[in-house]
């Protein structure tokens, strides 16, 4: 039962966010108009992504500790490796969704509604948008790195090392660099192009944004648990089939040799 | 530790001297790249584009320089090194060595590229400082990537794919600082650049040194 509480809570919070976020009457800003509702579905993606990448890094660190040569625990190490890769998979999905929702929103509020603006496209090269794209590339490279090993032990070790490094570059990407450059997001430096100020967000918005964010994070963790379980089963199936083929080869060998 | 580092650095220089063709190859690579890019400025010069292309030249030189540190070393030699020195000092020596080489190559490229494209810059030494800063940042960032890629199968491809996204944040800040230097010779972004690049260098370099022994182990 205890395991179900956060899943039910997550679904309820998301339902609240979906229904109330789309139907409630909210104060409007001149340029954003109704598109400001996107904030409920765009911002939580990034928070969920950072949470899931954090989970992934924790599993990577545990993996590296489990393969310590003084006291190696291969079974645990494989389990932690499965955790790291599943969390990164869900995280990169949130990354892609965040990019997509951001594109739709930017098309509406920076493109169509902005009179005589320089932007009319889906993609505007805003600093934080670029940083999010780079994060996407970094994690795609993580999966490419994983796929270019055949030996499971080296794969887990090298991938864990890269994952920790990638997370260390993710922090400046999301929290430092965008704040130094002028841009269109409310986190950017200067007042110039920013349509609204983050600290001026009204309480009606906050009342919907925060529960939806928690809901998305819970949903992310739920999906992660499912992926984690599948991955572990896959690893187990692989090791069983490896054992079977080993036994078969022994059998063949013993039948072939004349007794 | 210091003595170990010193002798490892000496070893790097000695190896470089023995394989002079590698260094001349790097210099020729950078020189050809500079020539090809500078050709595009014939007829119309644009300092903003000059600045961006210069950092692209730095990026590609960095990948070439750092890729040599682990990818081109024969495997037997690495095992030999493993028995002699600690992993931490090996990667630190590689980082310092790549920084020095990349700094020298980068400042040469800066001079040649500025001459060829007829750049008028008021504060060349601030820009050179930026070049050395970039050299330090890029080589610390890329050394671990080179070590990771050397363990995999499609090495050169993986080296590029792993490196590009990881260095972009640093590169963005450097390009920004360089742009304001070239355009208005203002140093307003220099402080930011120094803080961010040094911070990233120290943090990522520290992580690399911590994690490298794990990559290296057989």
C-alpha cells in the first residue's frame, strides 16, 4: 500500500493541474495572454528532468562504489547500473518534452503574438533553450557511449564516470550560464526582452504550478521504477541465457568427448 | 606527488621531442585551418565572425591536442606507466601538458589569424589571456573524455561526440567575452569569463582527477 500512495497522489495532482490549469480564470499579461497556461506544463519538465538525472547520478556513484576492487559486489553493481540507465532514459524523455513544449510556447508568445518581432520561428536561440539542447546532446552521447561497449563491466564503469561528469556540466548549463546572458526567459540577465518577471508571478499561478510540478516528478519516478524493473529483468534474462548456453556447451563438450 | 608530476611532465616533453612529427602535424593542421577560414574574409571583414571562427579553431585544435594524450599512446606504454605512477598524477600531468601545448598553439593561431584577417585589436594581451584561459579550460575538460573514448571501440567518433556538448558552455562564455573585446575593446565580460571558466576548470578538473583511476583500471 505504501508504494501506491505516491502514485495515486501523483495522478491526482496531475489531474488537478490539467483540469484546473486549463479551465481556471487567471490574470492575463498583454503578450502572453492565454499562452501563459503553458507554464504549468513546461516548467515542471525541467524540474523533473533535474530530479531524474540526480537519481541517475546517485545510482552511478553507488555503482562505482559497488565495483570497488577491495570488496566487489557484481550483482549489486549490475543493479545500480540498471538504475542509472533507466533514470537517464526517463530524464532525457522529460528533456525532449521540455524542449517541445517550449517550442510550442515560443511559437505562440514570441512569434505570433509579438508585433514586428525578429522571431517568428519555433526555435529562437535563447540562451536557456540552447543550454537545454546541449544537455540533450550530452545525454544522447551518454547512450552512444553505452552502446559502444560490448563488455558489460567496462561499459558500466565508463558510463558511470561519464554520467557523473555530465551531471557536473548540467548544473552550470541550467543554473549559471543562462543567468549571465540576456535572453527571453524570466531567469535571464537584464530586463530587456523578458515578458514577465519571475518574482511577480501571481499566487493563482503558483497554486497550480507547484502541485503540478510535484505531480510530474512523482509520475517521472513511477515511470523510472517501471523502467528500472524491466531493465533488471532484461539483465537477469541475459545472465540466465548466458548460463544456459554455458551449460549447453559443457553438455556438448561432454557428449563429444569419447568416454 | 610534485616530483612525480614533474617527472611525468618531463616524460611528456621528451616523448614530444621524440615524435616531432606529431607536433608539426598539429601546427600544420591549425595553420591550414586558419588559412582556409581567413580566405573567407577576403573582400569583407567582420569582427564578430572572426571571433566565433577563432574559437572554433581553438575547439578543433583542442580536440586534436587532447586526443593525442590517450588515444595515440600505445596500450603497452600505458600499462607500464600504471606500474610506475599514481593515476592522479598521470591525468594531472596530461592536463598541464595539453594546456601548455594548446596555449602555445592557440596564441600562434591568434597571431596568424589576426594578421591574415587584418584584425585591429586594441587589447591583444587581454585576448591572449582569454586564449590561455580557454586552453586551460578546454584541455582539462577534454582529457577525461579522451580517456573514456580510449576504452571504447569507435574511438575518434566517440571523442568528438563526447567532447562537443561538454565544452559548449565554456565556449559560449569565452565567445561572449572575446566578442566584446574585439568589437568595443571593453573588458566588461572578462571578469565573468575568468570566474566561469576557472570555476568550471577547477570543478571538472577535480572530478576528472577523482574519477580517472576508475577509468584506467583494467
